[in-house]
């Protein structure tokens, strides 16, 4: 039981290879850090950077992966509790991150940690 408790799940191992850049496109301070923490908790690597503006109408997910996996896109959005985010496909094999999330005003801060385990 101790080994099971201290071993990363296969999902966490798979997600560690995915880096998501998080930006705050909302007028609310610290939402980028909160979103990054939530993604880290789910097993993703994150980088926080500054958005080009703080007045986005909705959250945005930019997908830089060459494969454009819609299942992975939905997993990221679900992890963040986002259901109406705009998904933009920008394949770029040279991008330092696989995804960028720009947090909009509809982002829900509260989440249930047990929902992130799958």
C-alpha cells in the first residue's frame, strides 16, 4: 500500500511531459497563479507569463502541438473547469510549450481535487 501511495499515477507521468504556459487575461489578480497551481496539482508542468491584455471576454486555449489532440485539449479545459473556452490551433513544432491558456473572467476558482485524478 505504501508503494501505491508513493508512486505517480500513469496520468501524472504522461502529463509531466506537457508544459502549459498560463496567462491572466482577466481583470482579477492572481488567477494565473491559481490556474497554474491547479494544473500542477493535476500533473502538468506550467510556466506563468504576462498576457497581452487583461480584458479577454472568455478563456482561450492555444494548442501548439503538431498532433492537435482534441482529447488532450478537453482534458486541460476540464482540469481548469472551463467549458466555454475558445480553442485555437497553432501547430508549431518549435514552440517551447505545448499549450497556452489565457484565463478569462469566467474561470471558476474553486475545484474538487478528487476530480483531477482521472
